[in-house]
C-alpha cells in the first residue's frame, strides 16, 4: 500500500463512518498511520466470505442490487481534479454556504464544484491546521465496486465521499414546528407505503451486500436513506467498517427504523408545546408512535411498510434483533404478538 493509503486510528478501533448526504455522529482521531495492504486484504476476506455467491443467489431471487450509475473511485477523483485544474486547497474551499447540502450531529456536507461525483464532509468542531487541511490522502475502500457513500480520501480531518444519488428520506430539518414535522413524516410514510415490493427488495439486497463487505448500517436516522425518485428506490448511506473479527448482520430493523420511526422534538430548532391536530400523526418524542388511547392514524401505511420490508428481508436473508424500538414499530403497525413472534422466528438466524 502506498503512503497515500491511510486510515485513522479511530477507524480501526471504532469503525470508519461512511456517509454521503446524511452524516455520522462520530469524530475521527487526529493520528494517522499507514496500514499494510495484506492487513486490509485480510480484513476484507474475514468480512466477505462469498460475495459472488451471494450476488448470484440474490439475482436468482429477482432482487435488484445494481448501482444506479458509475461508481467513483480515488483514481476518478484524481483524474477529475487534473481535468479541472483543481488542487487539495480547492477541495477544502468547497466548505462554503453556497455548497451546503446537509448536516448531522458533528459534520456538515458540501457539494464540491466541478466534481459532481463527490462531496466533502467537514467536522464542525475541529481545529484544522492548513497543512493538515490541504493534504489529500487515499483511504481504504472495503467495497470499491459499490457506492454506499463511503470515504475515498481524507483532507486533513475532512473526508471526500462518493456521492450517492437521491434526496434524504424525510427532510425533517426543514420543519419549524411540530405540526410541520408531523406532516412531513406522514407524507413520507404515505409515499413509502405506496412503493412497489421491488423498492424494498432493492434496499434489503443493498443492506445485505454492504454487510457482507463488513459495513454496518446506521439505521437511527431517516436521512441515512436517500430516495431516488426516478428509480423509486432507497439508497442506504452512513456505514461503519467492522472491527477485525466482528461479524456484521444486516437486519429487518435497519429497514423499518428509518422508514417508520418519526423524529423527536430534538429535530426542531426550538421546543414547542404543540399538540397534534385531528388526523395528524402525533409525535412527542423520538420513540413515541401513538397518543395514549387514540388510534394510530398511519397504522395502515405502517403495516404496508412492515409487510413489504418483511418479504424483502426474507428474500435477501436479513436477520432481526428484538428491542424496544422494534416492539413500538410493530405495535404501531397493528402487528399482534403472534404475528410478531412468527416474523421474528422467520428472520432470526442466531
């Protein structure tokens, strides 16, 4: 591996975050070190025992996991920079309000002018010296043939990511009141419920392939699903690389949580004493899905999403784990205990 192929020490210890437009809530350690190519290869072999067999199996079941466009690489980044006469400082200069796309807890994401296949992710709270900021280094890519929005280069403490097609599912950051938040969530859920089974199959297959590459999906944020309108498909982003020896399993939870779980009051710019109006979806906390004693106004839509996700999870071989959030999601969809138990047993793989 060349001197340009480096990883952060925290990427090894805690997992290297992968994100495109939605961004992760972790920070990268300041120390960088070179890693031997055979160590990277061993890590991939541990995480990916039979990718080709898996893809053959998924294709035989009619699951579409194809990329929606060419997959950019570090070599493509270098070529595009040379074509447009750009240097590392030019990439760093993309950190501008005019290029702003989205943000997470600790990072902002920006378009990079003239480089349409890449975005720049910048930590909000990090003192970056000029020499760190302007040094462009290649990063190890565990899935070079796929675009999960993973980083392909480091620029100081900022990252250059592969750009993934689509808009964030649930643009809740645009809401100013809980009523707006509720209406936006309801609109997205109704849209998702009407999508064909193939849209869910695609998402499940992508999650399974990512897991086989040792990539663990962060399903805690609806923005970690990008919806591609033309193809009517969800593209998952924001993954972390598994630690050595760790087994990654993609799950039904990874589909349902970002698709169904509403954002909490913390998504708003300021607290509110909002009460749900008749016919609106009540949102009063991050995991609160219904008003006590009141029917769930989106229950039919939730159930459609659960049923399609379950079918897709079975086809793609996803697992499941039971937790309080999943319990709430199932109750919200009107799934009774017997049905829930049957689903859990069908997907649980030990």
